[in-house]
């Protein structure tokens, strides 16, 4: 389906560990999602398949997210270390470096938003058009997919507030 015949779907342990791995071209679903026949499980599985379709089609924002991911991973560790060292030893340049590294995380999160909303949109379209779900189940799937996407919006808002807090701390120290 959708030209993804060579993309395996495998069961993994963990809770909320569902994801598509673009490096290995595999959809990984947690046991709860993999083994249940619920609206939520079907929506989540379809969403992850939406990411596989994005990868296959070379979706622009997914390419950018993949390129930024290693820097965001590094920044999530190094940013706060730089801020901590800067605060402990009064080195303002370290604080600025830490804030800059944290901005990389924000950039990653912002680029992730269209990736997640698009995967959910694709999922709903596939589920509906291919008659995988009944007409009366569309609303439930839409709610699940919207709620999942909004967690990413909350993450961006949280990071923006954290960045604001860091900047205000830096300005006060100056």
C-alpha cells in the first residue's frame, strides 16, 4: 500500500515508543499499538506510516528535520552544560553559547510541527479513502491525531517559554 511494501512494521517494547526510523526504513509500534484493534491504535499506526510515506516522497520538512536532528541531540546536552558552567563561573559567553544551543532545539521543534501535522493528515486520508475505518470512526481518529500533534505544539510553547526565561536570566546578570 502506498508503495511501502518493503517497509516492515515491527513490535517494540515501551510506552509511547511508536516511531518511523528513516535510517532503517522501519515502522516501530509499541506493543499496545501493535496488538490492539482500537481507533487510537489504528490512528497512531497510520500516523507512523504517514512518516514512511513522507520519507519515500522526500517531504521537504522531514529532510530538514533529519538534517537538524544530530545537532539538536548534541544541543540538548551541551546547551544546559554551557549555561550551568557560565552561571557557576560568571562566564557570560558560555551562557550565550548555551542559549544559542538551546535555540537549535527550538528550531528542530518548529520544523517538526509541519512533519507531524502532515503525517496525521496523510494518516486520516489513507484511513478514510482506503476504507480502513468506518465513517463513524473518522471523528475519533481525527481527535487522536489532533491531540498527538498538539503535544508538539505544547513542546514548542514550553521551549519558547524556557528560552524566554534563559534570556531574562542572562539580561539580569548583565
